[in-house]
């Protein structure tokens, strides 16, 4: 059902050297059946020539759509968490949604997810499934179901919430830790363990244009991602959100998952090529 007016959501897109993908991400927002009230692009320390290309991309999208786009420029690169926080500070709507510049949204994402949240005002945190490597065009679920409440402890064992799937109430006091790896995971856990139950749609309403990890042979980044996850568990223990006794168990499980990811990324680099978007 097509709704009147604009969805009460601010879409926040951090961007560093994303001039090749930003326009495609914005086009997926422009195709929403319920347009968001505003889109905030945060240029995270891009050089002047990249900023000019980003502004050109924004100009083309604005000319061909009715999106309300604002551009925030950071003078230095501080990482996606800090960039999202700056966009969050600038947001004016009831909800904030996050989209990465190399991801895209299903055309009904805002209508389904934000629409459901407006009819369930006690819910402050929703997410949905993510299709990490899109092939063959837009992924269109045939039907939609009600989201299910998640136990916060299920998130401790696996971070299955991708950032481009999340919508939060803007008034939440939490923010992304300003670190470069697993900053999103730390935020989801802080919110969930503080009593804000996440609700999860099983449908894939966001999708990526590359494999989820091991992209371009960046095996060193896999280890940095792992260190970021371990740091998140330590952060939660220091804040007494989890008992210290749980830390070695979670760390051992995390390292086992890392070993599997490393092996899979090695196979992926050996047998697959480049982007998975056709």
C-alpha cells in the first residue's frame, strides 16, 4: 500500500572514496514506495576531487527524483562509526536508518520496516535479513511476515544484523563507538542488552554488491575485524553488560568463527572474481 507524505526517517550514508557506488545506493532510496523525509550523506574525510564527484552524483539523483538530500563534510577520515554519529546528530526525523554506499535497498524496505515501527511505537530497534552478494537484479520477496523479537543473548554468539538493515529511534542515547572495526556490533549489543528488544524481519530488504568478507584479498582486514569483535566483548565486560566469566567463552567461539571465515575467504579469492553484481 502506497502511503501519503514522507516516511519519518532520516537515512544516513557514510561515504569514503565511494564515488563509484553512491549514485546506485541513492537510486535505491529514490525508488522507495514510501520516500524517506531526508537523506544525510556524510563525506568522511574525502579529498576535494572525490567530494566533487560525490556532489555530482547527488546532483544527478536530485534532478531525477524528489529526494531531500543533505551533504555533511568531515575534514578528516574518522571511520564509518564516527561518520554515522555525525549524521545521527544532524538527523531531524523520528527514526534513523543506515545505508552503506556500496549497498542497496529493496523498494519496499522503508514502507515495510518504518511503517511497522510507526504502528508499534514501543519498539526502538528493528532489522531484517541481508542478501550479501546480489546476482541477477533486484531481490523481491514474494510475501512479508511480521518481525520476531530477538533475544539479546543470541546476538552475542553471532552478529547477523547488517548495518544497512537497521532502523532505530533517533532519541536513543547510544552511539557507535568510534573505532573502525565491529563498531556496529558493539552498538547493537549495547542497545539490546540495555532492554531495547530488537525485532527482526526474515525477508531480505537490503543487499550488497560484493561478498561479505575477504573482498579483494584483504585477509589482513579479516584479522582486524576479529580484533574488533574481541574488543567489543571486552568493552561489554568492562561496562558490566556481560560477566567477565563469559569473555573467554565468547572469545574462543569468535576465534573459531574467524578461522572458518579465513578459510572461506581464501577459497573465494582463489576461485571467484571481483564483484558479484551482474
